[in-house]
C-alpha cells in the first residue's frame, strides 16, 4: 500500500514516500482518533470530543464532517478495496487500514508473534521478533499532539511498549545477554524511577556482569525513592533478589522467580519475605478461618450441599485464548513437551488439577449461569479444607471494582482485603500493613470472580495487567464469560501466558437427572415422567432448558413441593420451546434467592455482606426496576437515569419547588411578602420549566489536574469577573466591593474546570465510585456558587447606593437592573443546563433583578438574607446535577414503595446474590429472561413514557425472543447466551 500511517511517535501520514500535510490540528485529531482504533467504528460524538476537549460549538458535528471530507481528498482512494480509507459506517467513521499501512498494527502483530515463539521455547527468535516490533516506535504515541479524550488509549499503548521491553529483556537475561541490556536498562530506570521490575532486571544484569556493588546501589536508590515518595518498601521479588546478591550466589535467578515447583504434591516455594513475623502468621491463620466460615455460610444459603451441587464438568477450552500446552504445563518427566492441555474434571477435581499446574494459574470460562461462581466458591473451600504445608490461602473477591488503569492489582487486593476483613487493619495484632504484606509476600491466592463485570473497555487492559502482576509465578484463579474473554484476547493479543484456560461444559442429561432426583422420597415417582422424557428426547425443549446449573437448580426448587408435578415441563402445549420453560423456572428464581433463614452463629459479615429483605418486597422492587430498564435502549440500570421512570411533570415539580421556597424566603426577608412572592413564582416557573425541557449533565467528578487547564480556567475566570461587574454596577456598589466580588466570582467560576469533568461511565470502576465522584463534584460546585452569590446578595443588600436608572411602576422596578440580573443569571444558567438554562434562568434573574426595595437596616439582616439566597442558589445547582436529582428521585420512589430508601445498598445486595451483574458504572439483570418476565407484569406505577399498551409490547418482545430460540438449531440454542451485553 502506498499510503502509510505512523502513530508510534509523531503523527505522520505518507503517500508513496511523500509526506501528506494535514491542514490543521483539528484534522490531525480526527486522524489520530481513527487510527488509535483501526478498522473499528468511532462514533461521531467521540470525534467531536477529540477535536474539542471542552465546550464544542453548535456546529461541531458539521465541522467534523467537513474535516472528514477534506481528509478523504488528501488521502485519496487508498482503502482496502480501492475506496476511501475513511469509511462512513453506522453512527460514525472507520479507518480501513491493513497491517502494512499502520505501524500500530505491525507492532501488535510482532509482539504477539514474539510471545508465541517464546511459548514454543524459541527465545532467540522471540527476542529478534520483539526487537523488530519495538523498532517501530519513534517516541511516545502521538508525540506532541495533546488530546485529552485519547489520553487513556495513549497511556495504555505506552504502557504496552514498556511491558514489551521488560518482557524482551527478560528473555535476553534468560539467554545470558546481560551485557547487551545493561545500558538500556539504566536509561529506562532513569525515566521510570519507581518501576520495580526494571530495577530488578538492572540489578540482575549488573550482578551477572560482575558489578555487585552497582547492583546493590540500584536497590538502595529504589528503596529510598519508594519510601520517600510512596511510604512503602520494595516488593518481595526485589527484596529476594537483593538478599541473593548479598549472599553472592554464583547463578542468581531471574529477576522474577520462576513457576513454583510442583514437587510430588508439595506446596510451591514462597518468595523470600525477610525475617519471619509471627503476627503475620497469625493473620494468615485467622484470615483462613474467617474465609472458611464466610463461604461455608454462602454454600448453606445456596443449598449447594443438599445433598450435592449440580454436577459441573470442565475441560481445557478449544478457544484460541491460551498459550500452548508446553508453556502452561512445562516439560514432562522425560523432557517431552506436551502438545495439548488435557486438564478436565468436575467440581471435586478442580483443586487437584490446579495444584498440578506449575504456575498455579487458571482461567475459568463459561456461559451465563454455567456455574463459574459456584466453582470459585467450592474451589476456595476445597483449598482451605485440605491445605498443603506452606500453601497460600485462597481469597475469593469479585473483580468488578478493579480499574487496571488506576490501581495496581496488588494495591487493589490489599485494599479489598481490608474492606472485606477489617480486622487486618489491627496493627497491634497483625503488625503494620498486614494486608499489603500478605499480598506482596505471596501468602494469598487471589480467586477473582467476574472479569466480565469490569467495563468492557477495560477487559484487555485487565488481562494484560493480570499477566504482568503474576508473571513471576504467583498463583491466580480468574472467572469470566467465554465470549467476553475471547473478544478481549483477540482484540489486544494479551493473555495470561502461564495460565491453564478451562471452560465449563453444558450439563449433560444424566447429571441433570441425578441432581433432580437426589432428594426423592422412598417410593416417590412424580419425577419419572420428566426423567423418561429427558432420556428419550435429549434435544427436546426440557433438555435444552436444563443445560445450565442455574436452570437445573431452579427446576428442583420450583417442584420441591410434594404436590407439584414436574411432568408439566413435558407438556408441548404449555411449554412449546426452551424459552417458555426457562421463563417458567425463572418465576421461582427470586423467591429462592431471597429465601429468609436465620443467620448461623459467628457469621463473618463484611461491609458487602447481604441484608435480609422480604422476598415479596424485593420482587416488587425488582419488578419496578425491570420495567424501568426495559424502556431504555441499552437496558442499563444507572442510578442517574432513575428520573426517567417518573412522569416529567412530577419530577420537574419536586426538583423545582424546593429552591423556589428558599428564594421566596430570601425575597420575603429582603423586601416583604410581595417581593417574596415574585421571587418564589419566578424560580418555581424557571426551575420546573428547566427540569421539564432541559437535560442535566451526566455524572461528573473532581479532577485537580493543572496541566492543560490554564486556558479553560482563565476563560471561566473572565466569565466570573463579567458576572460580578454586571451585578456590582447594576446595584451601584463601590469599586472596592466590585473588585472583591470580581475575585470571588472569578475563582468560584474558574474552579469549575476541575469540578465539572465528565466521568467516562464505560471506564470507571463501579456504580458506587461514580456516585461518590459526582457527589463530591456537585457539593463543591454548589458550595462555590453558594459562597459567591450569597456574598454578593448580602453586599448588595447592605451597601447598595439605591441609585435608580430606568424606573417604572412608581420606581418599584428598574429596567437597567433587569439587564444586569438577566445577564448574570443567564451566564450561571449556562453552567447548569447549557442553552436551556441560559434562557430560562436568565428570564428569572431579570424578573427578580429589576425589583427595587430598601437596603438592609443592619448587617445581621443582610447576612441572613445573603445566606438564605446563597443556599437557594446552591440547592438549585445541586438539583441540576446527577447526584442531587437522584437523591430526590430515590426519595420520591421510596415514598411510593417502588424502590427501597437505600437503593444503592439494595442493588449491591442484588449483585451479590447474583440477580444483577455489574458492567462498569451500571447494573444489568444477569438473566435477560428474568428481566423480560418481570417487565411483562402489570405496571405498578406510571413512569415517563408509560402507556396502557406497554405490557403488550413487552409480551410481544418476549415472544419474539422465544421464537428466535425456537428457530435456532439445537446446538445454537444450547450455546445461545441468555443475558444481554452492554
């Protein structure tokens, strides 16, 4: 291809070797945004964000389209099929490039080939391939082109480059090329003074080159920096290497310890952790006891041992998501390398099979409802029930709250340990930083459930971060949905290089029969018709429906009563297909999940532990939430969108009335009942109208970042000064007072640069973190305007010279003050709801600004009036934010009985019980069929957009889903996912 693109360095486009000049920075940003996600559609909204970091103009979409037209002319017809290289597709554009055209694609492919060669033990070839890929880099990604919306992607790519260098150096050290890498490592250590792996590699290279003193000096410099800047010591790998260098070992090991030896069933060797600490040993023992109690209770709650859980079989996956068998299992006793992964078994075999894996790393894949979480629970209890000497203890944690871009896995593990088991924070009992030491010294086995519940945009980065964190042979177990894991691996090429990847198989007919009939009474025959049908029709609707442990368990729950008849499931008239049977069984799901039972004694209760909810009440709340999300296109349960379930007139009233009451009170105190009435009416109309027709911004967060924000801060500071001057001149305040107000207003408006940064809800950790971020941003935003406008109103009321300009109505109203108040309120309204806020609040500001009344009789009165007015402004601002509006909305819904008062706690509990799944910042119903059935019920309250025909439309949609399942072949139906993806 004649057309070539470069992003690994300064952005560059060439055609037949001649550089193609891009007309402006705007065009460069469009090209950059498209090239960073090659051959993928970039929505037009994302291109607008890339071109304008903040406040795009009204014609932004048109300008981006014009940019694309110009770029097509400059680049010519050089696409894959001779067409334009920039293709219009769906909601945006796609850069159609080949691997030969884009250096980023060549780098990714080269790195993947190098890892494959290394997995085949061809290290010289792997080094050569990796160095060729790294040679494509000419500096940082998009060097010199600052685009904040692309910052996360750029950071990830730069991190991938650094990880590739570390991996290549690791291979070179294994080949004995320590002299070749020493100089490069010295430069990298200077550039990344806190990166421990680079320091460890440099220490090893220097030591092998006979420079023991220099190697020890590198360690002391690293330890000093870590202690001074972060207050932590180096990790166990660096400490272990330091001890071995001090001991003068002739053949030091690699910078990271290799896979633990599986010595005749023995435990893996623990990394060197310094002097033995009896307090930490006590922490390990008591933590193991707490974990055992916790998950034993969970097994009891789920009735997994009554008498046995649903049989779950698993085997090595056939998907191309794992390293070759020799890289996972190592060489055999006779030196032969296995060519395939032969791991397989059931729930009772997973512990033994896990211990046979040299690196003790396993990824468990499965479809929704396949039993991944149950396997993780029983695996954890199995390791604790039969521990090997010196073996780390398993800790089962949901992975949904981890953001690999913001938090190292080990730091996140230490934080979650303290959150789940607060006793670890007891310094006197377990020593300082017990949780951190447990993680860094390899005393725990992380069992991480639900990689698919992290935001989809983070899946690839999470896999890469996991691989880097456990590359030294640390044990690990991760569960994930099969399709999510496969997509992430294929997208980025990252994988867990030493992990065995197994996949849970569908439940076979005989296993389902064994579970269903395990608790039959002597002589009971009511299950026999279903058993005979399953054996005679292994591909029939009942057999297809009972292919997952969830449905098998629900079938036994639904027909547990002696008077029920399981043979009903064989009725083709009542249950013509798999979907009808699943829907019927799902009706028994919520009563089973929320079954109330007394808690056992000494039960461990962490902050995330579930609460007791009445099953009928929980089902009623979940029905309302299902009907709410069913009206939304993405089917996401987001706390900031709950107001869409309330009629617009109602939500505008409860959001507009409270501030209006405070405005009326401030007007009453300042000018009497008439002024108070005008104040109240003006803002009740403005508030209700703004919330009825306007659109609130999404969740925000506070981001104190000075770099790149100076220009925006200055613009907002000027706006604040203009507001203060308009108000000060309009009320005839003295120059000194106006100057003071100008500074206060400038700062209060300027800080919005850091108080109004939108949250990327696809890339954040959890709904709770989004809520905390937006709550902080809303509180600071409201406080800044409360102080500035409250101060102005108090000063205007106290120091106004009562100068009149264009008085009307016997001097009670001044037209000049109308202009001042209207302009100031319009500028402030712009920060609340953009153009709608400017117009509506500008009119309200004009109405109250023109009123003329006497100055304050004393400073105390002026202060009181200013305080009430400032609080009214602050409440207006707060209710115009996602968090403020959601607080009132949740209170309204709770008062009507639609949701619990503490909704977020209820949602978190539903997530823990498995009713909901977390996808980044939002929740989704884990089972789409459950959502369909709940949404099809009679509406319990009229929401926005609700209509009498709504239940019929929901039923039609459910029937359409059933028809899809019916039309699909048996194999396709058996593998068809039953949950919806975001």
